[in-house]
């Protein structure tokens, strides 16, 4: 944990803030808990409020068309109301933040997904309503067991991970709470490489189930080269029982046979 001096909100000699997470790994639908730690500066400081945000930092995508860049806030929680932090005073505030079900995955099998970073950011507001933001404390979001089953199927079938991006907007026919979705892009195995250029996998989990959306981009000349979409909707328990390698292979096989015909 690193303390950051809040010069913008409180001037020279102002207090410092740091955030300590109990665990730096979580899952969609889980929680993040920890402590916000304040160190008083050279003078008393009136704090209007302290908030905590779960944010995604998206790196510039490798191609144009729908991706967001910069910081996107996924969830926000107020952890403290108006108070005064005395000169040299130390204060610790415990917090717990709910992780939205649609939170993007940032780590698969211990491997960080390049281009996407998730973290917790502390926000302190002074009495003059000047907002000071702390550094981003990184968080790893692992897939749910139901999501992991689908990802494992892609690995079994020989798909090669390309990148993970956040796309503004929604997926047709799928209910979403967040104003964007995560696309996990793969190159196909050899048997599909002649007709399929890329497959994008998107998850929209909820407490009751999992939507899996596959978007296939074919090579130029295919009548579905602009994108063919397959949707699978089921409970988490059903997703764990589904033979995903067969399901995905069957759908892609039908798509390529139709294209040849």
C-alpha cells in the first residue's frame, strides 16, 4: 500500500490516503473488502465524503470500431460522510464493495489478459468540493466456474487467444446492466481457419444464469463475413453440465457448412 498526498484538495501539508485490499482477486458477483487509511497532515482537514470506485482501465485497442479507452467505473460505494481529520491523526475506514455480475474478466488460469486492467480507486472530497483521487489499486477478476467451462472448451478445441476488449453498447437480445460488454477474441483452430477469421466470445452473467454470445467474422467473400452470431442462455448449473466442446464445434461446423453451400 502506498499513501498519496492529497495536495489538490487540501493544499500543501494536507492529509494522505491509501487503500488496502483484503484480497486482490475476486469473481463477477463477488465482493471486495478492505480498508481506506488516512494520515493527517500538517493541519486539520475537513472531509466532505470518501468514496470508492471499481474501475476498468482499457488500453487502446489493436483495431478501431466500438472499443472504449481510458477509465470506466463499474461500481461505486460511499464509505464515509462529512468529518474532520485532525492534524497528524490516523484513521482507518473498513469497506465492502459489491462486484457487478457483468464485471469483465481480467485473469484466466493465472494469466493476465493484455489490454485490460481492473482496480479500486479511492476518492476524497474536501469541504470546498474539490475531488482528489488516489492511485489505482489493482484487482484480478477470475471467471466464474460456468464461464471457465466455456473458456476451457475453447482451449480444448484449439482456439488461440488474441485479445480482450471492452465494447460500448449492448448485445442484441441480451439483457445487460452495464453500458458495455467484454469481447474475448480468438483465432480459430486449423480446421476452421479457411473460412473463419476470428471468433469473439462474450459473457453476460447474472445471479440466475449465463448468456454466452459467439460472434464469428469470416474471411472476405463469405456471405456472413460481417459477423454471424450464436447465443446460448442457461442457468449456471446447466452451463456446468453442458458439453461445451461439442456445442461450440457443432455450431461452428453448421455455420461453415452453410457457408460452403
